[in-house]
């Protein structure tokens, strides 16, 4: 399906959207799938094809710096973001000027917090990953609303993480249940999938009220189910989540960065959400 067809499909879908999802929040930006649609066909409800000359700020914000491994090098600097020929380029680079910003590396990322979130549905992100020692591109989700308390009680869904030059990707859920109660095997909270990083791939999940099914190129790779009879924190995935797409660098998991292998890019072709 090319991008023109997607736009036409989206226009047709919007007329029937009231039957698919309820939209809540400021400017109705939170899409909550109506009950009983789990067995029905997916309908496109939101997307970005990155066909414009600039990032659509009605859908995305640039990720600002933080103190965690994943965001300690994040920056909103223009040189980390580029749109060209229908692709979004998110860069990880050596900092060219450390006189003001003393960090050795800068990285670019976007998130839809406060602009788009959804509860249940199908995520598809077509992207190309470049390799470098210390590169850590990620496609992931966090809770839009603070339903259960401070992180990690609201959960995290990692659609895809890739490290260095690995020939696998990681697909993971994190929560109070897995991180604090250490319940990582009941059920298994993470899976890996073989991966050849030589072109574009479609990374995704199908998210239901009772399970999250992770995918690579349309094939199921790992399922995280909702369990009965365990601590309720096992399933914080009953609330709206927003998207994060970022090219990260360095940290305790991915290891040291080799500056000679930079710049490195996460190239995103499109993002499509179905319910």
C-alpha cells in the first residue's frame, strides 16, 4: 500500500471513526477503542507519512534531555532532525560544539505525548536502522495518563530496541510487576527476533485487552498475556499510551559509544495506527 492509498483510506475511515474509537482528552487526541472490536478488522485511525517539509508539530514534539540512560544525550537541535523524500531522519552525532553543551554526543527523538495517544489497536512503524557501536534506536510507548503512580507502575511497551551491530531486536514490557517485583518469567516479559539491518522493516504490535502481540514484518514474534491470579500490577496496559521514536546513544545496556562510527541514523518511513 503506497502513501497515496493510505491517505485515501484514512479519509474514508474518518467517516466511520465513531464506530471504532472514542476520542477524549484536550482536542480529542486520545483514541480509545470501543469495546467488542477485538475480533473485527483493523481500521486506520491515525498516521504520519512524513511527506511534509517539516515535522508535524500537531502530532509530535521533539524529546528534551533527561537524566536516564536513554535520554541523557537527547537534544532538540535542528541538526538531529531531517525530513527528505518522505522519510524522517533522527540522528546520533558527536557534539560539534561542547563549549556550551558539554555532552559528548547529541541524539534526536520525537514523541506524541499530549498530541496523540491510544488504548488498544495495531501499531506499524516502517523504519531503517543504522548500526554503530553504542547505537540504541528504539520504538516504544509510555502511558499518557498517570493512572497507577510513578514509573514503572504505568508500564512501558518497547516495540523494538536494537543494540550496536546485533542481528537481533528486543521486544519487551516493563512494569512494577517486572522491575520491582522481579516477575520477569511469569509470564516472560521479553522476546527477541532475528534481524538483518540491511533495509526497511515494519515493527509493530497488536494490543488487545488481554495480550500484546509483538511483530516484525507482519510476523508474530512474542506475546505478553494478561494473567489472572497475580499481582494487579502485571497489567497496567489498560490505559492510553503515547509513542516515542528515538535514536539513542550509550548507556549501561548498550555500552560505550565509538565516536568514529558516528553519525548514525534512525530513518522512519511512516507510522500507522489502527483500531
